[in-house]
C-alpha cells in the first residue's frame, strides 16, 4: 500500500459530491454532511473545512476507512494525498488507485 506510514491529508471536491453520505458512514471521524447536503472533511477540532480544496489530516488508525470511502465514493471526489509532496495516493487522480 503506497503512502503507508507517511502523513496523509484528505479533501473533497464538493462540486462532484452527490451527498449520499457513504464517506460519513465509513469514516465519521473525518467526513461529515453539512446542512447543504454535501460532505466536508473535518479536523481533530471537529470543525468542517469548507474552503474549496481545504484538507484535513488522515489519522493512520482510520486510514483504511478513508481509503475505502475514496474507492466507494460515487462522485469520485475524495482525494487522499501525501502531506510532504501533495501527491495523490488514493482517489481519482492517484496513479495506482
Ligand atoms: S462518498 Fe463521495 S459523493 Fe458520497 S457524500 Fe461522500 S464525498 Fe460526497
């Protein structure tokens, strides 16, 4: 699994989000549906990151749940990338997704 052990962060492209809530079911620690019906990432402070492209850290303990969310996301709009070089490791723009 690429990216294992490295610091990762995740963001959602709300323009493509269908609002089905799969991500929030898989990993409610980092994904939440807001009142606009779209999913947003949230950080350790539990605050939603609502600026376009804004990221939240991925706790390694729930990495698999976040990866599964990215794979199942019907909008293909969950992007997981390395913090160090911003290369996407899971999601629609990852080379080995
Ligand atoms: S799984 Fe994808 S499309 Fe569904 S709510 Fe989450 S980000 Fe939006």
